[in-house]
């Protein structure tokens, strides 16, 4: 089989592993960019293949401020409030629309919290970027609708998501949440998402064998 | 790092790298009774460790990590060159190397591949040469690989079938996907010669290895049954308990030391804790995968080799090649097929296993002006990676993020209402002065050694040939009844199918190795991975890497003499 080593951004769009493309650094995306809703940004917004990542080799020499090491993983990555916001944002991204599982059905928030304890995700600065995005989201909700995101009705929440999807940083943030939702939907249930193979069943995906067990997950090899 | 070796051990032969290039040497010399040591920088994992878990590849679990070591890839970017760090060339860094994760599509080279220059003539800007050996020299070793590594298939007569000393493969073909019959019909109607593809996968048990269990996830995934012909399962597992054999895991070779005559005297390696150790041996074999073998020779300087071992004429790292070619797709809309046809397409497990070699040589004067070397088309279903697929579907055709019900519908339609049937085109990537390995001036690995800088310029002729064959593949997809069909020739390097860099030849001024794959200017340093190949042929290389390594094993045994 052919595997391409190229990772030029324009070629990497179809790539699927976040390693494929070292996109705009998560830490370099700021609040202003997040709130900006100009369509002119669509070009840049279109670039990230999968998830905004940092150049790991660089961050090793000069750790990004957001990078945490194993020992200081907090007991809970997100506060209860942050989890509430994330749950509702996830339900906009993968809604309960009568066709296939919703974010809640696939344990979206629990999975996300667990994924934030993965060393690579920590190094990529994801927990921090996701937390920051929640703040920006609420800022925008208050600015434009007068209330924080979780106080808004479905239509207004939808509007807000639509709005931030139009800015590069906003789209990056949503794209990162989608990245983890697809993991929760389609990774082996051993990782906490895809309960009872709900995602596989919906998409008629036949798993390979032997499957990982709780003693043989990827973290047991790290 | 502590550079002073803390221990020294002596062996007859020290083999660096345990993949497809290293395994045959280790196996043959250990079986013959020589004292063998293999240095492998990864760990020893086996059938019990290999699960069908997408996270293993998402986290590069069995591959070197970019933070530890990497390559600097320099590639054409429009008129310019751009470079960046990559870990894509690490295809497998455990005992058995990338051969644990290959799909095992096995084709032999053809006699003409050994004499590309005299058969097809020079092409301006390309460093094409004839090989110093012929197909006949390698044929017995292809036959040996078919038995020992385990190649399953069925010989079908076709215009470009290479000569064989045996009538057929030793193992019958692996189980076939129901859609293979659609392909045969379409290809026959087009006047082509559909070929069952040989696989380095056991279809029946052999040598304490199980036959394939059709797990549905093969290429990119390790094999739990032992059927896949990795260097570990097929070779190293069978000598590992011998008293005269030792395989050091987590042993990263960083320097081949040479004596006053320029011959190898010892090899230094780091263990897992970063301590240095030394192996002395009569013969040293390098098989680190094409790029890394050049790198090790370049970085091993000595009194006789001030620019790296064998680099007197600046041939080390030169004439690297990837696999030119392209890919194409036939998308079948399941809603437009009968339920029987749709069910057939949905089957996962058995292999599709079809190839076309009708254009291995192209005689189309209006297009090329003369007969030229063409390529092979392999038709395949990609190994499943549902999470990665779903993640890539979040971008719509205008590169905007899709979310909500629109995203869900896209997922559903992709996974349940269509099947993407793919073809891969393999052509020669002509060696040029713009495709080579050197030591990067800035980047160092975690042990403090310079990493390899890989420049991957391509020749425009490759693109023309590839496009020609891609177009033929698209025609087949159309004929098969795909609703959408398209293909693209590419110029980006195929990270898993790199060869060359240390090509063999008679003249030290134009080659790095002699015809026995001994580094020019040395008596006892051999290179046995794909680095030796002056051109890759229009196929995947591993069958040839294995065969050549068995050939060189015989040369080394002859050189070492009686045990
Ligand atoms: C996903 C995938 C699919 C593939 N499919 C096919 C296919 O269908 N058909 C085909 O023909 N080929 C295929 N290949 C290619 C095939 O795997 C390679 O051609 C083959 O493994 C190359 O053999 P090698 O010995 O050169 O390198 P490897 O098999 O990679 O072995 C090199 C070994 O050397 C070790 N090493 C490197 N440097 C050092 C050092 N300094 N010290 C100690 N150890 C070191 C590495 O860790 C590694 O284990 C595929 C590869 C991949 C990744
Ligand atoms: S399909 Fe067969 S050869 Fe491939 S990994 Fe599964 S059992 Fe092994």
C-alpha cells in the first residue's frame, strides 16, 4: 500500500491523523480571531486537516505555556460548569436528530475528559485551548445574545455556533471538538466512547479482531 | 549521552536492524551456526500484542516518536523547495521492522528491471543504470522467499510474466473477496489480463505459523495469527532460542567504527538507559531501512572514511527513490445496486487481490515516442480506519467545517451507502541528483546524532508515465460500474516504499556497494535492505529486499568460511 510522507498543508487536507499537519498553533489563536466572523478568513479556516497541533519537536525545546506534564494532570480536566457548556456544544455538533447517536449517547464529555489525559493531547495544548474556547464562546453569547451559552435556547445556541464557525479560531475550536467526537463515536468501546458499539452499529462498521481489552489499550504500550 | 562504551561483546556478525533486510541474514547465519547478534532499536512484540485498535497507529505505538527522532523532508513546492520535520518515514520500529505492518503485496521484478538503461535508453536528468546482477541471479532467492516467508498466490499466464523455476506459488491464494469476479469480468471485457495478486500471507499453516484468519484489518496493523510474513514471524522467531543467536532490543546503533584499512572493527550502540556498548564482529550488516542506512554510514566517520563509510566518491545517500505512481478511486453507490451486489461490496475480511500489469511496458509511440517502462496497478480496499475517515469528513467540499445533522448525514452516507474501491499505481521513481539523503546541519535526535535530511525531487517523466497508467485504472473502475471514478498521479514521496541511496554497481565512482552489496572500500560491511536497488521496479519492493538479503547471506557465509 502507498503511504505519502508529504505534509504540505494543501495536500494534507484529506489527511486524517492530526500528526499529518502542523497547523496554526492552538496557543497562537487568540480571542480576537475567535470572535471575528469575517468570511474572508475562510481560506485560512479551511486549512487545518484535522486538529490544530503544535510542532512537538519545537515544543520540546520550548514548552508551550499550556503544556502540562503527567504529574500535574488535574483530577478533573474541566469544571462542572465547563462540562455543562461542552455537553451543550457537543449536542449542537452531534445532535439528537433521530438518525444515529447523539453526543450524549456516545459519552461525548466523559470521553473528552479522558482524552485530555493523553500525553500527546496535553502536549498539543488541547485541554487549555478547549477551556479557553469556552470562555470566548460565553463572551460572544453575552455580547450578542445577552446571556451565557447554556442559558440560550436551541436556536440561539445554533446561531452562536454558526457564527464562531465563520472565524478561523472558532472553526479550529469546533473542529477540535469534532475530532474528539469522532473518536468517541468510532474508537473501540474500551476507550469509553461508542458504548455497546452504538457508533459502529449505526455506521455498519465491522470491527477487526482481536479487539483491545482494558489491559491492552494503546496506553499500556506507552 | 555517555559515549564511552561500558561493555564489549564479540560475535561473528553484527546485524543492525531486524526488518526485511536484516531478518534473512540473521536467520541464515544463525542456522549455519555462526555467532550472530542483531541490534534493534525497538522492542520485541508479537502476535499477543497486535490488536485491531485504531489508536495504535494514531499514537505511532510501534514506530519511533517524532520527539525522539525524525527526518527533515525537503520537497518541491512549486518552483521552490520547502522543508519540514516528519515522522512519516518510520514504518515500524520494533523487531521485524515495518514488515510487521505491511499489506504483503508481493510482486517479483522482471528481467528488464535489471537492465533499465540498455533496455529503454537514457533519459535526460535521470541516473539510470543497469544492475550488476541479472534476474537469473535473484530467481532462486525469490523461490526461497516464496517458501520460507510464505507467499500465497496463483500463477496466471500473461504477456509480462517473469520466468520462474517453479510452476506455482507454494501456498494457494488467500480467500477472495466476492467483488474480485466483477473486476475479472470488466478487465476481460477491456481485453486486459486480470492477475490474482500474490501475498506474503499464509493461506495454510506452515512452520508453526497459523494461516490467515481474515481479520479485516491487515495493512498498517500487526498480525495476531502469525500468517503475515514479517521478518519476525517468518524468520527471527525460529532462531531466537538458539545459543549462537542474540537479539538486543532497545539497542540503537550510532557508530560503525573502522580500522586503519577502512574495515569495520566494531559497532557502538545505546541501550534504553542511554549507556553506550560495543560489539566487535568479523562482519557488519546494515539494514536500517533505506534512509537510515545511508545516515548511519554518513555519520560513521573514521580515519579512512572522513566523509562517512564508503563515501570517497560521494555516493553515499545518492540516488534514493520512492515509488512513483498515483491512486484512483471507484465509488460505488450502494443504493443503486441490487441488495445482493451491495452485500457483496460490504464484505470485509477476504482480500480483493487483483493486479494489472498490462502496462508494465508501454509501447505507445504517439504518446512517448518510443517503448518505455510503465508500471503495475494493484486494486485494493484500504485498511479500515473509521475514526480517521469520519474526522476527514467534517470538511465539506469548500473546506468549511460541517457539523450538526449535515455532518451526521454525510457520515451515514459515506459509511453505509457507498464503498470506495481503490487502485494504486506503482512506477519507477527515476533516480536523479535531486533525490538523496544527507545529514541535517541542525536537527539532532534524542541521542545527539544528526538526523537525515531527505530531499525528494522527482523526474517529470515519472509523472507522465504515472498519469498514463492512472487513466487506464480509471477506465477499469468505470467498466466495473462505479458511479464516480477518478485518479491522480502524484509526486509526493511514498513514505513506506523508499529504496536506493546506496545503490550497488561495479564502479565505486558511480555506486556505493559492490555487486555483493559490500560497501565499496571495505571488506566486511554489507547493506542488505532496499538501499542497494538502483531502481525500484514498478512494484512494491519487499519481495526483492528479502530475496536479495538471502542472496547476500550466501556471500557472507562464503566470506566467513567454516564455522
Ligand atoms: C503500512 C505499510 C504497508 C506496507 N505494505 C507493503 C506491501 O504491501 N508490499 C511491500 O512489498 N512492502 C510493503 N511495505 C514496505 C515494507 O514494510 C518495507 O519495504 C520493508 O519492511 C523494508 O525492510 P527494511 O529492512 O529495509 O526496513 P524495516 O523493515 O523497517 O526494518 C528496519 C529496522 O531497523 C531498525 N533500525 C533502524 N535504525 C536502527 C539503528 N540505528 N539501530 C538499531 N536498529 C535500527 C528499525 O527500528 C526497524 O525495525 C509496507 C510498509 C508499511 C509501513
Ligand atoms: S488479515 Fe490475515 S494476515 Fe492480515 S493481519 Fe489479519 S490474520 Fe494477519
